[in-house]
C-alpha cells in the first residue's frame, strides 16, 4: 500500500512538472520568436498586406559645418585620433592648407590615410563635407 501511495505521488509530481515544462516551452518560444521578416520586392511574403517600410527623412536643409564637426568629426579631429589633424592646431593644418581647400575637400570626400570616405558622415552631402572642412580650416589658421 505504501508503495502505491509513493508511486501515485511520484506520478503526480512527474505529470505536474511535465505540464509546467510545456508552459515554459511555450513561453520560451514566445520570447525568442522573430520580431519580423525580410520581404524581398517581387516575391510573395507571409503577410502580403504588410507594406515595405520606408525611412522617413525630415530634412531641414544642409547642416552647418559647426554642427557637423560637433556631431561627426570631433571624435577624431578633436583628439587627434589615428593621426587626424586637430581643429585649431595651426601646425598640423598648415601643410594641409597649403594644398588648397579643394584638395582638402576631395580628400575628405574620398578618404585619406586612416580617415574613411566622408569620415563618419555617410549621410553628408559633398556640400556639407565642404562646409565642415572649411569650418575646421578657418578655426586652424
């Protein structure tokens, strides 16, 4: 009799833990499920009603050289990282300025030495790059 009671208690514990594991498994699956899917134009997607996402860009016109410097360029040109000439350092800028503003702008757009093309401002227009180079040159003369 004691054996049957122990067996029934054990069976109850096993069934309860199995039911709980199923609940945990469902919760885990819910937590790790994908948040979306990639839908390639021209192919059918699982949710055909979903419209492709478009990035909303609110442009207020070209950004100033100072704004760009403070948000995109200062990390390197404010510290001299990777050999970048520091804004305001006449000795570092003088040989570069001798090459002319247009050459400096061309280098900034295409990249030079450790500086990648457009530095860290891949969304900058060529005119904005010109503006920020001019800002740094003017501060370094």
